[in-house]
């Protein structure tokens, strides 16, 4: 790992995507989405994705379009067709529309078909919580996990995030994939030559493995066994099936043939607490609940209990001032991608700074 100033990384990633053909606003949004993941300590959804995103842009499986087209917009519901645009862009658009509907009707539900990877799901629920709404975001992915007792991948490692506003500070954010570990973490371990825990994945024969390369060729294991599997299956229904897009084996892998669209699907929900009662009372009560959790006694040797997303929020704040710990492999590939695009990145400052 190497310490990188957050401002340098944000500027560098933005330069790369501008050189790849994205308009300035789109490049800035993509850079922000990926670097925010690094800041929160989620490198599997951060800068390491830049080479793959750029490769797909050049291969044509991802377009330069700044937004999705609206297929249906009625009442509290909308259906968007992303047309294989970058998922961060269409995700921002979809959650923005969901929030607008929630403000008017109490709830907004937007599904997106023919979509592409949207980065960290936390981004969208944070956006909803920032304006006082409860946010929910989910996506489907290519099958990576078996059903209990199965020997073939049938459900994706589908992400789910929920964000809730609090009286002061960062919202409470649950952001989880449904495997024991994200595939991106395994790819990062492979790039860094590190072993993985045996509970993360199996090899191609279905046997637990600590070899990340064998895990990439094998199967991810669902979190909590049948519970994680069941929730992953239902998220495929709420995204791919509900949107009229791809689901199950029709969703393609991000790192497979980069000329073939990923073709995943997304779900965004916004709930306005004002539609259910006093919004100030809601936020106050969430704050009281959070305080109860924070005041919980701890087991021996444990310093404190944490709310969902609290650690990531603290890392984000610290990273803005102290810098981001980035895998050297991710930094090297960022430079390689920039060079292929003819971009000369500025020298990395010797000391991390905001």
C-alpha cells in the first residue's frame, strides 16, 4: 500500500476519464464515485476499476451517454433504460428522480435496465439521506454463488444499501454485498499476491480455497448460507425482473469479454419521512436509537460498538486530510491507463494532503 493525497487521486482519475471521451461533468462524477470508495476503505469499488471502465468505453460495451432514457414515468414509479451508460451517472439520475417522487408522493421507486456497474451503493443512499429521505439501492450481478447444496453459480453477489438521516453528521449507511466477500476484494488480493480467508470462496471443484486466483475461477460463498442466497435471489427479482431487463445468467461479468455489455439492473427507492408523520421527530428518534447502540457495553478487549457505515465514514474524513492508502498495483494500473490515453499525470506529492 502507498499513501496518496485524496485531491491528487481525484484529479488524476478525472483526467483519465476526460481523456477517454467523457464530458467534464461526467468525468468528475465518475472520479468522485470511485475515489469516495477508496476514501471509505472500499478499494474493490474504487480506483482499481478505472482500467476496466476505460477498456469497456473503448470496446463499446459502455457508452459515453450522460444519462438514461425514460421508458415509463407514472406516479411514484419510473423505469429507465441506461443503454449501457456508466452506472454512476444513471444511478445519480435514478436516485434523484426517486427523491423527487418521494417529496411529492411520499415514496419514489425507480428501476434501471440495461445498466452498468454503479460503483459503491452507498453513494445513492447517502444522496437520499442528505436531503432527509430514507434511501435504498440495489443491483444484480452475474451469477457468482451457488444455491445451498448446488455446484453451479445461480445468484449474483448482489449489493444492497440503506441510508437513514440522523440529526447531526453522516447518515447511518448499511452497504453490503451478499457474499462473505466482494469479488473485487478477491481480485485486489490476487493483484497484490495475498491469500484470502477460506470462508470467502471455493475453487472450481467447490472446495474452499485461500488462493485468490483459484477463487476467481471458482464460486463465491454467500453470507449466512441460505439467508444470503435467498436475499440475493430476491434482489435479482427486484432489479432485473422488475425492470424488464436482464437477470440470472443473462447478466454478464464485468471482467469477461469487455466488448459485451454488462447488462445489469438497478433499483432505487426513496421514502420521505414527512409522509409518515413529523420528519423532525423521525430524525430525532433515529438519533436516539443510534445513541442507544453507541452506549452499549462492549465485550472484553473491544473499544466500542459501531453503527453501520460509521467506520467507513470515519475513514473518509481521515482520508481527506491524511491521504488514501491505495494498493501499489492500483496506482500502477492507473498510470498505465493514463499513458495509453496520452495523459501525463502530475507527480504524486510526497506528503498526503487534502
